[in-house]
């Protein structure tokens, strides 16, 4: 009689990586799967999901759901929206309220002006700034729960999810991978990073933190990440000098201008949606008020780095109490 040997269980120890340019930036996904084919198929499915969400959330393309909604402003009542757009607007409104408006999804009229200023090298005219500010604020956006709908109350308003949409897409990618049986993955969308389980035999994924590249006074570091997200918001890659002053691409909804730099905030949060939006809000608020915001958000931590009077040789740093241990979290409960 032939002996029967049990087939070995497949092990998710094959590292697979892949990427694509989406939402205007390079995306990369690294995961561990039971086979290279399974891993590659999962990566392609995840990147396809990002492309689908970009067709909903982008404010750069006129045909997206977000752009079509903005174009309808002001609306007489609530307009129906997809579940995806509703969820990201709901999260955006919650962080807007928690941050006192430092993060605001209605900031679109101001970001449009600031993009023009960055191209021209001249600050927006005060009259145009005042008109744009009049279209921005919590009263401009109403979320109606039953039935779900969105009302835009002011003329010429424009929604901008640039500070949260990418994080939302990252979270969706990790959900999709988990549904396909991938338990260990790292998603990196040009510095917006989130992880599910750690690599085999490791405590967490190693993520480098270098908030002000090229500054000899800024301390680079490393964070271990598991079941958490990390995002750095600052002017390291996108900045403009106008009138001898350095400005970030990140717009302060209160002034309508880019934040003065160099400065950066790195935020760790339980998910990428929160990390993305809170990093923007904390950057606008600055180290003192930003630290208070992050300390009051469950499971969050932050590191602030800024220059003194714009001098990259003189850098200050401030960390919240949970930095950097908030990056290592237990897996969320299964639904």
C-alpha cells in the first residue's frame, strides 16, 4: 500500500511588488502571497481600484463625480452621490470639525487660486482672495443622511479632496487585499503609506521619515508600521518662492495662501484616511495647536519639524506623546 503524505499548506512568504502612476503620483504595493501569480493579480486588482476611485474623487478632471457635483453649485437641495463619495466627504467633514476648519473639503476655490499663483509667481489679488474665501467654509457643504445626499449652498464653490482622497484610496486597497487573503502588505502612494500585517518574521514594516530633505539640521528617522498609516505633509517636494518668501502647496483655508515654510508634519494614524487629512490640518495649525489636535485623536501621533525664520540651518522639532509607537497596532477585529 502506497503511503499518503499530506500536502503542505501554502505559505504566504513570497514577496511580490508592483506599481503604477495613479492620482498624479507613483503608487507601489509590496505584499507577501502564497505565489507570485497570486500576488501579482492582487496588486493589479488593487491598482485598478485606485483608478476607479480616481474617476470619482479627482478635482483635476471635469468628468469625475466630484467635479460634476462641484459644477452644480449651488444646489437647490441634496443631490444623490455614490457610497464612495459620501464616505470620504463624511470623514472629511468630521476632521474639518475636529480641526476647527484647518482641514476643509470646500477649499477648492482657494486651491484653484493658489495653483495659479504658483504658476505665475505672484500672490493672488485681495479681491479674488476675498471672493474665493466667501465660497469656503462648513456652511457651504451639507451632508444629508436620510436619504443620503449632498447639498452645496454657495455659488462658485468647489470641493477639493486632495488632502484626504489618496488616503481613502489606500485604505480601500488594503481592504481589497485582505478580502483576497493577503494579510501582509505595504502601500506607498508617493509618501502616503499604510500597512496591514507585518512581513513574515518581523514586528513591522520599516518606513523612513525624512521631513525636510537636504536640511543638515533635520533629523531623519525610521518608524515601524503594522496595521497603521503614516503621512508627511509639507513643502519638501512642492514649494514656491514669492517675494522672497517660501510657500507650501498646502493652502490655509483661513488665509487662502500657502503655508510658509520650510515645515513638515508626519502623522501616524490607525488608517490612511485619517493620517492624510490630519497631517494637512496639523500643518495648517502649526506645532502647538497641531500637537493638541493629534493628542486628542485616538491612536494618532505626530512629529513636527520647522525652520526658524525660513532658515534650513536652524530647525526645531516637536513630537507628540505617542510618537513613534503608535505605528505598531494590533490587527483590527474581523467583521
